[in-house]
């Protein structure tokens, strides 16, 4: 990839032209007023120059018209910038319902990705063109930031919680991926690429690496490995609440407060169970802090979400739920 000398990076996502239009507008406004002010200074130099020695300037006592003009015009311009920017910002922050979820885990100093179909990559992400992609991201250590200039998306990646970014790549090609938060001595080398492929090429690429397990299937294995299934039964008869159909629903705590069970909630429940004791249950769950990597945690979340019908890999989750149900009921019988 030869660096091209151009004002802007390539436009390769649904956001690119919108962000560039706003940026172009702000740039044009700035250029216009910079030139206007420079021109006015120049004209006034000449118009109001001292023509003879001892000449004294005439004091101006203001002009209502001028004052109104220089208040209203900037107000209108900044409001246009604000509303225009807010519209784009809100669109960027509103992940479409039908987005396909990919996972990203950042650590010093690399990016780990996992596809909904299970493929894992380091520092490179392959995605199909024209698909709405949601990236759920977290960090194993410090704050990083995910930035793909060609997509005009940038989002901080934080330890201990999830952040998301979404986009739809609309042009095949390979684009730079940067970490844009100083994260230690090798921050500058925390770079990678995103390859946008035609759907057929993407399918070929996916099947090229041999069979892999989907994140929720791996999560189902972890669910057994960490014996979560000895407390979380399908019905609410276990020592912990049932995890069937809970994702996205409201939960009530012992102290009467409520919260929506989203990704961050599930994460906190596993890492800091004492902070999220559901009403009617005892705080007996051990913490899994330090036992589960962020990658494993995302797989576990993927499995728990699949129990609520959140289908990330289209087609395979039903099978995953079946397997898990069988094993869970088997353990139920043993435990009860
Ligand atoms: Cu990671 Cu900078």
C-alpha cells in the first residue's frame, strides 16, 4: 500500500461521506472567515491609514446592526454545525438491530478479533462488504482506541467494560487500523488492517481455515467447564437465577433497584457477583476475576445471549442451545 497524497483517507464506509461533508463544511466556513478577516484587515490598513502627521482617529460609539449581525451569524453557523454533528453522532451511536456482532479484545499491544462464525484473527479483521457490523470491544489491560480512518470510526476500548462501534463497509479493499490512545511503549506498533471482501470472497475466506466453533459454542463449553450449570438451571429452581431469556430484560436487585441486563451487566455479574445480587437470591457466587480472559468472557456472554435468542452467527445458535440444554438438564439431575 503506497501512501497516497490526499486530503482525506479513502471513503470505505457508510459514515465516510457524511463525516467528510460535515468536516468539509467546517473547513469551508473556517477558510471563508479567515480570508474575509485577512481581507478586511488589509482594506482597513489602507482606508484608515494616517494621512498627515498629528491626525487623530474618530471614536466609533458602536452599531446595533453590526452587533446583532456578528451575534446572529455565528449563532446560526454553530447551530448548523451542532445539529449536523449531532445527527451523525446519534446515528453512529445507535447500533442497528440487525447488525452482525464481532468481538474485539485489545491488549498491549495487539488486537484480537473473533467472528460470529468463530474465526479468530490477530491484528487483521476480514469483513464482508455491505454488511452491518457491530464490534463489541474490551481491553485486557489499559485503554486503547479502535480507529479505522477509511471508515471514519473511532472508539475508545476500555478495560472492565464494553464499548461498541458499528459501520457498514461499502468498498472492498484493505484499510489501516490504528490504536489511537497512548497505551505504552509499543503503542505505535499497535496497528493492523481491516480487509473488506466481496461476500463470496468472504465466504471462501471463512471456510478456508477449516471448521471452527462459534463463540456461543465455546461459551457453552466454558459454562460447563466453570460449572455455572450447577447453579443456573433452566428454570428458577437453582441457587442462581435462570439465564434463559434474560438478556436485555430488566432485573431487580435485593435493594430494590433495577437495571437492564446488557453486556456490561453480564460482565459485572461474572467478575463482581457481589455487586449484582438478584432479588430473591443469596450472594454465594464466586468471582471469576482473574480466571476468565476477556476473550473467554466474550464467548460466555455470547452463549448467555444465545439463550435469549440473540443470534449472532445465523444458523448455529439453535444447535448450541440444544447442546447446552441437554448438558444442563443432565447436571440438574445429578445435582438435584
Ligand atoms: Cu493500544 Cu495504543
